């Protein structure tokens, strides 16, 4: 577990022990050794039962479990919360102000874009994240999306179950073996994607300004010094970049790619310009795309990408396997 702490810049992330939430509560008890106070933990959002059970084993901890993933649902419980375990809901300064007893916030995940870190820092309240519990799950999901797009799995399933068996004779699937994969972002997930892609016989390169060629070489990955040029030669692109203030892959970047290329985004919604992607697919300037994340979640039913026949979408569940959900609930 790591912590977005009150030292340095508001968005800084620093190491924090895996049992940091418990240690902080222990320090509180040491300051008041005679107290029999029960600490109240607000669990905002549905988490795996293993994590809830772990908390409920403690006689000095009471829990409030609010499974609805809206800010309005958990807000009434804030005044009594000593600690908050939160999933994907926003937690802004207004919510933090409603929690005068708050000592720690633990994110059931890695990203903390929806949490007002500056407001936590102003009160010296640490923010913990679960660390590397989902990289394998997300990497597997990325390869699944890549295969689904390449082999047109969804379209072929629909054809098979609606009496269009001759769809098999379109010869419109493609293979991974021997194809070039560009991984954008070579952190834990990007590295695992590269390892899995190597096993499929792909020729893997990666772009990451914070990773050197020497760090990529041991796992058989070529260093791409320039993203724009690398996009032009890739058969597949897997996006694993951190979220920012706008699209990293916009109309200009998509225009650089091969018309036979496939792009997969299992990182953050909005990194790929969705309108530009929709146009590129419909105009057949790209072969296919697969997304686990969207700029707006859940998307409106009229979202153009949901009705695009050349795209596969999953509901931001790359890291929500049974095993990963259990690890995450315990770590958080």
C-alpha cells in the first residue's frame, strides 16, 4: 500500500506500509491508552467480502457498509467516520469537510483522480492506495481485448447465435503472432502486457519517457524514443499511460497509425479522443479498437462508440476478477 501524503505536492505518492491504516489507529490508541473507543470505518462501495470480514473480526472497529456507488449514498455517514475505504466515487473538499473525525482514506484501487488530495493534505490526512494487486488481471484483460478485436469475437458470437453461421467465411480475423505491438507506458501493467505479448510471438516495443532502453531489454522489449513515429509502424497499440488533462491519442496521432492497426485502452478514460477514434473506425482508417475505460462512466446509451461495429467495450472491469477483488479488499 502506498500513500498520497501531506508532504510535498498534493499529488505526491509516497511509500506506506501495507498495514498503514491499522498502524495509524494504533498510534491513536497509544495517545489515549485508557480509552475503549471504537473506531468507525465507512466502506463506500461494494467490495469483496473477505476485506469486510477482516475488519469485522476486530472488536475495536465498527463498519458502515454503503454499497451504492454515489457520493449521496455515503455522505450521511461521514460525520462519524474515523476511516474511509472508498471505491470509485468522487470525494471532494465538501465531503471531507463533513468528516471531522477522519484520520485516513484508503482507495480501493490505484488511481485517485476523483479524490481531493489537497483537501486531505490541508488536514494532514493520508490517502492510501492498494499498490500492485491488479497488474496481472489488467494485463490479461488487455490481451483478451486485443484478441477479441483481432478475432472479432463479439461479432462472431452474435452471428453464431442468430443464424449467420456463414460469417465464418469472411476471413476477417487476424493473428497476434509476428505482429508488432507498441506499449504506451511501461509501468507494472505495461511490463506485464509486454511479457504476455512476447508469449504470443509478438514483436514488442514500448514508449515511456521515464524508462530506459536498458530496463526494457531484459524482457525482450525494444525502446521507442518517440511515440509519434512508433505509432506509424505498430500493428497493435496498448495504452497504459496515467490520466492527464486531455487526450494523449488524438486525431493527429490516430492519423499516423496504419489502417490495419488495432488500439486497446485499459488505462484511463479520455486518454484516447473518443470522437476522433469513432471517426477513424467508421471511415476505416483503423481496423478496430477495444476499450475498458471511457471518459464518462457509465456512458450514455447514445454514445457513438457503443454503436460502432468496429469496437469492443468492457465496463471498466479489467481489474475486477474474483482474485483481484479479494486482494484489493484486503489490502485496502
